[in-house]
């Protein structure tokens, strides 16, 4: 459990760094627009997002060839990036996307 908690904290830290460096977008509408521009490398959807949001965003991401991962708590992830009430996050930098994906796969 401690290992899992440590990985979650690392993931949240990476998300915060991505936000500060301008490589993270949040919210389903913003992520959709950014995906249409071909800039999203990884789409993160919180486990507590509505089924409708999960289905819609997953379908859109797969149609555009964007990797999708469903992970974590929306409020925790929102807090980590300085937002509130967000359940969809787009990572626009390939390096951040790779590192975050690795952390989720380890969990």
C-alpha cells in the first residue's frame, strides 16, 4: 500500500509539473479541442468521471489515435493541477505523457 501511495503522489507531482510548464489541459471541452488540433499525447480520465464522459472521451481519443488511461480520483488530480471539479486531463508533451503512463502502469 505504501508503494501504491508513493506512485500516486509521483503521478500527481508529474501532473502538476506538466500544468506549470503548459503541457496539461483539463476539462472535456478543452481536451476535445486540443485533441482535434493533434496536440494531446495522453488523455487521463478519472475513475469517478461519469460513464457518459468516459465513453465520449474514450471514443474521441481512440478515433484520433490518442492513448487513454482511466485512473485515479478526479478531485485529487484537479487539486494537483490547481483546478477543481475536473475529471478529464490531456497531456500535450510526449515526455510527460510517457512518464505518467509508466507510473500508472506500475500501480
